[in-house]
C-alpha cells in the first residue's frame, strides 16, 4: 500500500495532540509477533500490547482466517429478535472463564460500551426488584471507565471530564489508592486497605439504599497501573454485600490473562456481581466488548417483563455480537487454551517484574508499580504534568519501543506471548533512553 504524506489533516485523531502529531507523525505500517514497523522502516517492539489489547501479539493467522471465513459465510446478522450461532457459543466459552455464577453475557463493541451497558443493567436490576431509588453510582479518583457518557461520568481523570459539563448526575468518587508510602512496592501494597472504607462513608452520607453499584478497576490501568492494597477489594465486596450494592469490576485491561489468571477477580479471589471486558477478548483483531453478570441479575430483569414474549432489556447496539467479532473472539479463546497462554504469562511475571523494577536506580523515575504482566514507571515531571511523559514517549518510539504514557506514567503491558529476550529488549531500550534525562 502506498502512503502519501499529505493525507493526515482530515483525520481528527483520538487522545492525540493532533497538531503536534501531524507535524511529526509516527505511523505503523506493519505488525507481526511482538513488533511493529514504522513508516520509515524502523522496527518497534510493542511493550504495551497496542493499548493493552494484543495479548497474542500481532498478525495471528488463525484469527484472520476465522474472520475471513465468517465474512464470506455470513457477514452480518442483527441480534435484535434474530441471532447467529457464534454469539451463543462465544457466550458459553466466556462463561467458562468467568468466576462461578457470572454466566450471562451481553455483547457490546468496546470497553466504553460495556461500561455504559453495565450502568444500565444495574439500574434495570434494581428497578426490577422494586428498588428503583438506587440511582447513585460510586467510582474512584483516577478511575478510567471509557469515554461513553456513563463512563465519562464515572471517570476520576480530570482532563477526561472537564470539557463535558455535568454529564450524568449522582456519581460520587472514593479516593484513589496511590499512597506515597507505597512507592516502589512490587505487587499488592501492605498499606491502604482502609481506603475502601470510603464506600461505607458514602453509604452513611447519601444512604446505602440510594446506591446502585460501585465500579472499580481491580488494577487501575490507564491512570498508571495502581495495584490494590491487600484487603482493599475484599472490603469493597463486604460493604457491597452488606448494603445490596452491586460490585462491578471493570476488567477491560486486566481480563484474559494479564494477571496470570483469566480475570483479576480470580487473581485477587474477589468475585464481583458484574464484570466488563473488551480488548484481549478478540486480541484486538475486531472490536468487541462484553458484560458478564450473575445469573440472579439476568433472571431478575428478564422475569420482571410483562410476559415471556416481551422485550426485557431495552438496550443494545447495531453491531452487538457481530459475526466477524465473534469469530475473532472464538479463535482467540482457542489460542489461549491451546497454547496455555495464561499459564505462560504467570510464569513470565517474576522475570518481567524483576526487569522493570531494576530501573529504579534511574534518577528520572520516582515510582514503579506492577503485578502479573503489567507495570508502570512514574517519571519526575518537568514543565507541567504530562509534558515529560509525552516527550519521552516520542523518544522511546524512535528508539524502537512502543510504551503508552498517561501523563508522566509509562505503562508496560507486553503481549502475553513475549519471551524473556523480548522483556530484556523492551527494558534495555527504556533504560538507554532514560539514563541521561
């Protein structure tokens, strides 16, 4: 394919400094395994699995072939009052991986749509059980739950919210879990479980009977990998159970092996009532998101309809459970199982964390956090929040490594198929770029 240099202006790029990027673009023209190739011919190792989503690396022929076959057989099927066999099979396969009891699956097309779907499921559930006054939602500072109106309302990242006014009402935020005394702690910090008591304080302030759900990322991802303190998630679970509040885990980043288990719920041994997922469900080969709920939630909503012939949940998307996305997801799950990818990720984690935490001697780094196959380095800011992170991300790209930054936090999330040599390469490039800054 021929790429022309004068074709950049028409695309309004997401989460990008458009003017800066178009003055010095970083274009990816090929991908294979754990590598990208840029438009200048440079080889770039993918240290963040795209956007935490290409867990099996790039260019998986098995997935591409499955999508191609599906498109030639049935390219599109509406799932409003119709269906396609692959969506039912995929729901069954996903339910085999989720914690016991979370066995009803609703398909969307992204993590953002999955979060907005989960919000509506929570409201529909409480209304169906006669507690329609539960319209308040709890989230956290520094949370990221996508870019839908609901997810933006849940967001605890100021820059993601400030331009968009009041959005949806009745969202309140707990404190985040990044404490100064937990800097450079590997795995779950010992301190900070008491921050989960913010949920009880909000129950005391607003009335527990007004709260529909508490949304948390088990590991806060896009904000810079905040690992939950020991006992923190357990306390949230206890408070939610005590007051009839739904606990929602946003597993869009943590799901599908990133923490060495299928989901963070299993890694931390805390079971939510609802889980959102996306990204690695299709290895990013096709857009897809999903929401898994406890059977009791599904039964409550469906049984509240006027009759068995009535629509129970007035929600969905044109591309919900798109046949091509289902084909990609099924092929992806096949590879996870056949190649024992989750187990390999768990085995690689100690080596990965050793390598990343070895960067702590660099003066520019003020913190390192990590768990499983995900970690972050925090850089000392200069020139305002995020200025240094943006410049370092560019330097790293041209040095041969893709590392996502939010503000001044650079996030490692390597493909789960990475080998030790790939971890060494990623970390070595990062060290070489940072050592003189």
